[in-house]
């Protein structure tokens, strides 16, 4: 019976250039057997596509923006949660008046740095200071309803990312399972971060060794890499 593996990208599917090549080889073997592979990430389509093209990563579905967007292999939009326009405008005003935020990026389904506030899937606020980023995250969470807010570190700066409260990797997985007629026992998930908790808890969830403490409390099933997990389940 067909199986499906859903993997986070940063820190999970990609840990280093050697590991990702092994993961890709194993995913190709997994898919050759009639199974499905899904990347589920906080990244936008624009950011993930750079990696997909660079490493030639095979996939059947993409879950993007912390679970706010689901795309098919052919880039058909299967489900998306758009942020309320008034909220986007308000966050923009706040960001433009906060000297600690040096850039604000609006992201829609397929584009980044858009100016249209009516189709925004994710708002990305960029800061240089860790404490300031946490303060901004706290302010956003306390002031605005119907959102989820994530903190990310990227190179020499920090990101505060805002998506719809409905955004969920596990919800998007449900959509895929209905579409593909896959039973829950044949669903496997793996990740390393906070935005992976819901899918790790709901399905056959694994974590990599470098997972965050919150995820360690959710599952005791740990593997070195995605390719190791595939070896266990095929």
C-alpha cells in the first residue's frame, strides 16, 4: 500500500551538502516504489525553489509558509490561507515606524516582495538583533488576532514571520491524504522545529538529532537523517 513521507527542509532534509545528496537518492528510491514525498517548510515558494533547482530535489507536493500554502507537483494551488488585508496594512505601518525592523517583505503564492496587500500569504520582518526580534514577535502576538507568528534565524539577521492562524502543516497533510486516498498508518513525518510539532504529533512522527527541545518532548523516535528514516519504512 502507498506510503507518504513529509519532511521539513531546513535542519532536516538539508543539514549539509553531503547529507542532502544521500537524502535525494533515497527519496528517488522511495518514489520509484510508488510512494509519495512532500517537503513541508516555513519557506516561501520563491526561497524553496532555489534549493529545489540547485539540488534537483524530487517531490510530489509542497507545503509552504508554515502550512499556509499547499501546491501540487504541477504547482496547482490546492489550498491557501490569505492574510486579512487590513491586518497586512496595519503590520506594515507598525514595521515602518519601528527603527529595529530594517526590512519588511510581503509574500504571496508565487512571488516575494509584492506590493499588493490583498493576496499576502506571509509577512516577513527582518531585524539584526535577537532581543529586538523576540520583542517584535511578542508585540505582534499580543496585538493581532487570527495570526501565527514564528521566529527564525537566517545568516546574520533574524526573522519574524506572520501567517494565518489557520496555517498548519498537519492540515495540509490531511488535504493530501484525502486526495491520494492514503491511510493514516502509512503517513510518516520528520522535522526539527516548532512548526513541525503538529505534524509530528498527529502522524508517525520522527525527529532528527538536532531538533528543538519542544519537539524532543513530542516524540522519542529519532533518526540521523531523512535517508535513515526511509531505510526504516520501505
